[in-house]
C-alpha cells in the first residue's frame, strides 16, 4: 500500500487529505485558514500575497500529517494570476480568481480581436473579468510599470507546485489550468502567445503544459509532485465523473459542466471549453442566478433560511399552482441577457400563497439550470446522469424537483473534500506511472463518492410538463434568447 496527499488551496483555506493509493480511502486530514485580512465590507481581498498560501499550507501539514507520503497533488483556486519578474519575484500581489475589476478590460479584448466568435474559435472561451488574459489587460492599463516588469505568468496551483519543488528553472502547469487562461486552447493544445502580447503589451514566459499523469518533478527529499490542476477539474476527478456525467453546481450563481471527448467551439460564448484532469474535456455553462434566487424569495416571504423556504415549497405541488418564475434577477449569462430582470407570471388569486411562490423559486432556479444543460446537449454532449453539488442540493425541495425537471438520474454526493481528493488521485496516478504500475492513460480506479441516488420515476411526465410551461413563458418574454 502506498500513501499520497492531495492539497486544495481554495480562496479561504488549505485542506489536505492523505489517501491510500489503491482505494482512495482518506487516512487523515489537515486544515488551516489563509491568513488574509478582510476588506472593509467584510469580503475577500482582490489582491493577495501568495506567501499566505504557503503559510496556510505549512500549518495544514503540521503535526506529521505528511509522514510516509510518497507523492503530492495540488489543487488551487482558478483564474488567479501571479505575475513574476525575471528573477522569480512577484511584481505585485496575486490577483485572485473572483476579482471583478477587469470587466471593462474584458470588453476591450473582445473588441480588439473582432468579437466573441473570434475568441471562442481561437481559445474556446470569450474573455470574462476573472480570466488571466483579462487581468493582464487590466494590469497593462492600470499599472504599466508592473506590467513592464512582468516576465513570467503563473496561476495559483502552478506557483504552489513550483514552490514545493524549490523554485526550479522549469515551470509547469496542466491542461485544466491552462484552458481557463484565455491564452491556451484545449482544442489545439497550444498557447496563443499573441494573445498575451495583445493583453499585456509584450511577451512573457508561460509554464510548460503537462499531461494528466505527468509529474512536475521530485523534491530533494524524493517526494514526487504531480502536475496539479484547478479546483473544478480536481473536484470532477475526485468525484469520479466520466462520459455521460454532468455536474450541476448550486452556488449563488450556477454552473453546469459535463465530460466530453472533444473541445467545443461555441460562437455564442455561452460554453467555456475547459480541459479536465484526465485528458478529456469539460465544457462549462454558467448561469448568474441560482441560490441567490432562493435567498431573494426567502427574504421577500420573510422566511429566515433556505431550509424554511424548502419546507414551505413542499406544501405546494409541481407547477406551483400555475406560477412561473424566470430567475433572471441580476441579468443573465445563459441566455445572454445582461440587462434583463426576473419575471413572475401566472399570478391568479388562488395562486397567491407563500408556498406556491416558494415552489416557483425552486422550479425557476432548476429550469434555468436545465436550460444550461440543454445548451450542452444541443452541442452533442451526452448527459445520462447528473451530480448535484452545493449546500442547496441537500434541500428536500431541490431533491423532489430536480430529477423530473432534468429528466435523468440525479446523484447527490455526501459533502466531501473532492478537490483535495482529486488532487490526491492525480498524485497516485503520477506515482503509479513513475513506478510502472499504472497506465499513463488510465487513472487509478478509486472508490466513488458515497451519495444519494434520485430517479425521475413516475414524476417524469409531470416534471417535463412543468419544464415546458417554463420554456413557453421564457419564449414569450425573451423570444429567440437561445438563438446563436
């Protein structure tokens, strides 16, 4: 039996799991928050000294947690940008993934290349505020001195791998992380260095893109470090999703991703074509409104929490007594309606009860995500099973409606550190390949995540009728919203 570790450096904390190489069983765990100061509003800072990630990593690994470990995999927050000078020092604090300052820069880049379709065809995505290529444009416009001194570009997991290896001359990344930068194409497997120059004003050194089972290197102590990847790819790998599987993530906003054998080019910009941690692809569609729809409805009804809103919704019936909510509360990305607002239709006297509005909020949120699923299905992506993630996935009202509205089996995994587990699985894969015990094209067959399995069952026809009612209202209020 071998032992490997996976560490996940999220925006707020570092979590480490130590796993058995053969089964994936978690043997021990470590955790430490990042020593970051909050902003005046209490939120996360947009600029972070990456040394904070190392301090957190060291604290999480304390107490002999890594004793006996043979390999480490690294997962980290996506879209963070670390700009280094020619000597390897940071030219400014890291710009984290959730930074929204570059919205104008994103629009500038779209225009500079001639539109959304040109970007989608070139690198599989249209620039958004969070992406590294857009951050480079923002940096060049707002801090030209720092931009001029920028010689090397890295992301969070690249930088952590580099630090663990002792800051070697060789710098690496993986397909998953590279595919979100806006200057690497998952379809061609190559960088668009001209996009770096377009954004930054000059060329910069970019990390070597490793394959899924490659090792980034070995520490002087003999500890193998695998390629690493972004949190989304690591979580998908930790969950064990494969062809035919999709993941619906319920955060304030929502996302839908699925495993697909090819990179997708979507001229509408709704699909972001990412690479996964196995050699396959992860097309992603994002909605702006998911759990924020539920929270807004709870506030309007005077319900203290989402559990109470769910209890209220369960007193209603499928179809919400004729109420249909289009949950475009803050504009929408899927469909692309940035300046629209939400809509509530079907309001009759007998429907004017709190439980019906509560049910309409859940159905509207899930139907909006079903629209995102249909974007993928419309491009030939096979979806036979859906993994439902996020705290709201545990709510009875979500579990009662989701299988029938999505039309397939819904899997609700138990809460777990899936990004860290995915990083550990990657480490086990690279270790096995280095020892000659694993095929570089087949990852270790770890045990799947413990989960609930929900079937559409007899409610399928009712659920599809509810979905059709939603689509009908959407077409009446926003005709042609999904036409490319």
